[in-house]
């Protein structure tokens, strides 16, 4: 059954959502914000995407979740690849 937890941030309590779960597939992130209302957009991206993800991963591990699958956008590697060239992921 889905559990709504709200913000993906470093202070989010995931205990109810991860309790009894075997695997987490994490795809959420703060991306493609075209007009930002925060004072420091980079800090907000890091708060959500780095600290929020670490918070979810740590709470998942503490709850005994067996697998944490983190899927990110390939777009971090650029907009395109030259014809015939391999796309190398970091």
C-alpha cells in the first residue's frame, strides 16, 4: 500500500514507508526547475538530491531493506552523443 511522506529531504521520516519493504527503487530528484524561487538553487538541489537520497538510503538500510536501486537520468552526461560514439557513464 502506498505511503505518502511528503518532501524528499534530509529531515524526511521514511520509517513507515520502508517498514517491511524488500526493495526500494529510487527515481525521485529535483530536476529541470525552470524558474527557481529559492535563494540558492544549487544548495537546494544538493539538499534534495544528495542529502535527501542519503537520508532515504540510510533509513532503508536501518529498516532492513535488502536492495536500494538508485536510477538517475542519463541527461547528466549531456544532450547527445556523436554518431557511432559510445556514451560513457560516470
